[in-house]
């Protein structure tokens, strides 16, 4: 827990200082990596630790749940009956959804739409949660590359996995991915 406290403090301090991010062309987004085994505990830690710390830094916290967005997407999926059709294997369904997710960029749009909704707050902070729900549909590195230049609201992404420099290993079983541009804590 203490290591997450330190990571949260470092990330929030970084995001609270626009002079650090803007002059160099960096956008106000960073990652706090956490051990995959702590995924359930992270829900509690968000409420008990992260949100109070962010408020201390003056942020108005807005949670963006990847899992909630995926559930909404699937509940509103126009061909939902096909997803439930026994003639398709689970792998075929996930592969089809992954291709559609990447082609339509609906997750990127959802994040940017959410940013528009919260940017009128005095000092907003978007905390992206439930990243593990992207597996096997998508990777956050692809999402970040698409939205990076459009990020205007500070964004803290809770990342299940490990980091080495700017590269990350999603869920600790994907290959190390260097497609990230944002700072890790």
C-alpha cells in the first residue's frame, strides 16, 4: 500500500503542475502501474486513498471505467443476438469485437467525449480504471496514441502490469510495449 501512496503522490504532483507537461509538448496524462494481483484491492484503494489525495491536490475527480464502457457498448450492440449465437466460437466473437473496436475507435471516442463532459470543472482529473477489461479486445497503447494530442484534461490511468521506462507490459503477460508516450509511476 505504501508504494501506491508514493506513486499516487508523484503522479498527482506531476499532473498538478502544467508547467511540467505543457512547455515540452507532453500532454497531461500519466500512468500508475500496479501489480495485477492487486486488481481487486485497487477498487478499494481508489476510494480510500487516491480520491482523497487527488482532492487534497485540488482536483475534482471523475472516474472513467473501461469495464463500464465495454458493458454499455455490448448492451447496446446492434447485433447482440449474433454474440449469443452458439454457432460462433468464443475466439471468433472476441476476434470480431476486437477488430470492430479497433476500426471504429469507439473507446477513444468515449474517452474524448467524457473529457468534453468534465472539462468545464474548475480543476478536473480523469482517473481511468478497469483497464484489465480491455483484454483481449484492445491495448491502451493504441488508445493513447490515437487520443494523445487531444488530451486537455489531466488523466491518470491505473495500469495493471509493469513498466520499464516508457514501455509497459499489460497484465504482465503481453510483450513489453513501447508505444506509450506518457510517464509511468
